[in-house]
């Protein structure tokens, strides 16, 4: 198989889908790897390193897309890349389609087969290809929050952990999954007072057992959320419903109850955001204010630490890329059932139900799409 790795073009996105070691693994399996020139530069990988690993460096993105049988990316394609879609191509990347109606329609219209990292799912419900970037984003949310709480950056002028004799800041985390847990670890490590809110009481019991420090858990309901948000210096949105649009749990009224200079970081922005006042932002223009509260909605947070993120992502995605390249999509689905929920579009059909519900579009079960049965 010919595997193509184009350079990422999202604003300040420095990650790359494969480091040289990943490219070497694919070539050792007999595949051809095309890497766009300078695709790895932002993560610290040179063209020469890819060539030494057996990859072929090509000049531009068009050649990568046109020659490849499978394109591996980090972030969802942008409009300038839609013209590269074709019905004999497999796309393997983060898609987050529940927040991307235009992209969803372009994927369907083109007939391209797409496998989304974030919806590949193990039998126990774990999301192995989303987890590493959730770990990065969760930890980064606290770094970002601490930065914007500084007065010169528009914040309240509060040190996250305080000092002896001075209150530490209050951090409220909505969601106790991978993002929320990693955010809590960082915040607690910096000495903050942390509250995690989640709907799953068993998860809260687990977190209560494993996390140490000035920490409490709350069951998710509107009153508990409102009270925890009102006293927070930093609110982290960390809610995930796999493949679906994030529920809006923090209202405008709740945000308005926060102190001027408080900070909101919504990691769920990729799936539409869990905070009513959040909107997508970029690394080059990351924040805005609503009712005096700083809002950070960067949709590719891990792109700010690309070397860590690229290695972490590839550690998870490479084994699936090898399966797809070695066997092709259809055989890979038979051999590796966890890939089945990863298929979001197949030969012109939308095969992920939560995305269809988000846009009131026709959903076709994958089995029907593969057998030629349309809804």
C-alpha cells in the first residue's frame, strides 16, 4: 500500500501523523511511505531522517494525496484539501465530524472511506487513539489556565497554587474522563483546590481513591455545576460523548457568575464545546472575553507541544495503520473489530449514528453500507 503523510495546515499545527520511526515500521512491512517535504519540521523531524527511515519525500501535498492509497493526518481536512478526496482513498485521522457539517457532507459526496481516530473503540469502551491527545490536552488545560490567570494576560492575577498564608485558586473540572483526570493531576500538583464533576458515580469513587491533595468530587446536576463554576478561578470543560456533539452543561448565566478575569478552557471544543459561551479559536488568536471571563477554545491544543504529541499519537495509531495497510480496510475490519466504530463514512454513506443525529442526516449502518444496502 502507498501511505501518504501530508503536512498539516491547520493554524499553528506542528504535529505530523508519523515520526520517522513510524514510517520505517511501515516500509519494513513492504509499504511505500510518501512524506510531504518539511511535514515533520514542526515536530523536529528532518526530511533526511524520513529518507533514512525509508520514506520518499515529495514536494507538495497534491502529490501525496494523489499517489496515496491511504492518507494519514493528525487533524481534520480543511476546505483547501476537500478537492483531494476520491472514492478509492482511505483517510485515517482525527475527524470530530459532529462539529463539522461541511466536512461530513464533502466526505459523503466524494465517496472516500474515512476512519476517525477518536471513534476507534475497544470492547471495554476505551478510545485508544483519542487517549494520548486527551492526556496532553488535559494537562495543557491547566498550564494554559495558569498562564491566563496572570494579570498581564488579562486574568485575575492569581497564582494557581497560592503560597503559605494565601488561598490557592479554585479549579472546577467538568468531566472525569481522561481529560478531566489529567487536568486534575496537573492542578493538584500545582497546589490548586480542585473539584471534578461527573455523572458517573463509580468514576467519582475511583477518582476519590486515586487522586490526592485538596480535591473533591461532585455528582453532575445543574445546581452543583452552577455553584462550582461560580466560585472557580478556572473552569475546564472535559466532557466527552464518543463521536457525538458535547452537551452544553455550563450556561451563559453560570459563566456570568464568575469573577472578572477568571478563565474558561473548553477541551471539548473539538466536539462543539460543553460551555455555552465557547467558540473555536486558534493558537494565533486563542482567547476572547465574555462578561469579563477569559475564554480559550483552541481546537488543536496538543499542536502547541508537537514533539510530545506526535510521539504519543503515533504510539497509539501505528499499530492500526499497519493493520489497515497490511490488509486493506475491509479485511482489517474483520480482523480488528475495534476499527469498526472508527469508520465514519464508507463509499458515500454516513456510518456513524451520532454524527447523523447531529445534522439530521441519513445514517447507514456500516454492515449495510458494505453490502450495498442504503438507508
